[in-house]
């Protein structure tokens, strides 16, 4: 019944912008810290940005000043505004709780949304 559905990815030129959205179907959304994770080609999934239940935000150094994370608790949605995109931002972006949701001994993930930045 828990669902994480990401959208908004696409192909964009370096310097462009994208806005990612996440519909998080979980009853505890309003009291959970949330984040955006990225899996670049050939690399492990990493945490890009977080936002607490009280809207305190944090960013990886690589995206600081360019990305903005936000949430809408009434709609149970998470957003990531990405500006001045660089080729190294390329990857599949996932939303999840921080730390990630668990399903047995495994992390639970949605399908993610692909972001490709060309030079």
C-alpha cells in the first residue's frame, strides 16, 4: 500500500532547469524526514538533499546553491527544483524517507525518474 511515485525528469541542456515531484503515499509522511536520492551511471545511490518534518533543509555540497527541496504536507508531496544543471547531475532520482523505508531486510524504492543533462 505504500507508494513512492517520482515524476518530472527529462533531458535538458547544461545550465537548464527541471522540477521533480514525488507523490508519497504513506500515513506518516507529515512526521518523517524526506529526501531525494540519486543513482548515477555505474555508481551507488547517494543522498542529494533532505527536508525534515519542520521544513529544515540540507544539501550535498555538489548541489548546494543550485537545488531547492520542498514539501507539501497537505498533499503528501516532495519537490526538487534543480537549476543550473550540470552533466554530473545525471542519474535516476528517487524520493524516500531519511533513512529509506524498509521492506524486510531490504530498502524500499519507487521507480525513480531519469534526469539526463547534456553538455
